[in-house]
């Protein structure tokens, strides 16, 4: 998780180790302190760009598959590792640990940084409350035009992904 630029506080939350220990591990691996700052708390961030919508859908799908075989903490790390490999450009190429594209220098080198990805998977649910409302305003949808899966807000009326919807308006 440290090599994928997960912040120490997120590592502590996922693994249950103390924050002090997570910071020590982070510093030993990266030779600098873990980034600080407010943790993600806005689900609309995932909807602001087309890339984020598709990447979020990919990440949620990978996590759902990993959860079938692994405990939650391991499933998330596993899913994020494969997400990072797939989005690196050449996921089929063989890499050694030093050149593995899942391990990038800063969290800004990922379309969805580890801490935001963790917020997404802990917030996302398809569950419905007692009065029929969704517990999470986000949902995975399949585009009626291209058949791709993307993340949308439940209130969006359009049933086409942003790429296909933009093609129609041109």
C-alpha cells in the first residue's frame, strides 16, 4: 500500500496498525513523510470528469471481483494494485518490482489516488434504505450506446456515458 502512495492514515484504517507505525513504515519506504491533509469526503469528485467515471467503474468492478475470494482489506489492496497496472498503459508487459507501473512516485500520478479510491469503495453500495431510497447516490450504469460501464449519479437522466452523450450533441 505504501508503494502505491496510500497515506499512512488510510493504511492504519485498513490494516488496524497504529498510525505511528504506519507513518514509520511510510517514511522507511519513501524517505519522506506521508502526505497530510483532509481525507476525501465528496462523492461528486468521481463524476467531474469522464476519465474518473470510467476509472471508478473499473476500480469498483475489480474490488467486487476481489471481494469474492479475499478479506476486505486484502481485496481493496489487490484491486487497487491491478487498477494501477491496467491504467499504466501496458498491463501485459512483465515488470520487476523496481519498474512496476503500479508503484508510482506520488499520489498525483494516479487518476484516482489510493485514498480517494478507498473512500469510493467504502462509500459505494447498491443497498436501498427502508423507504426505497439508495444509500449511495452513485451507481454503475451500462451505456445504451457503447455498452461500456461507467459511474453516474442516480439523478442523471441520460442513459449514455459522457463520451456517447457528447457525440450526440456534436
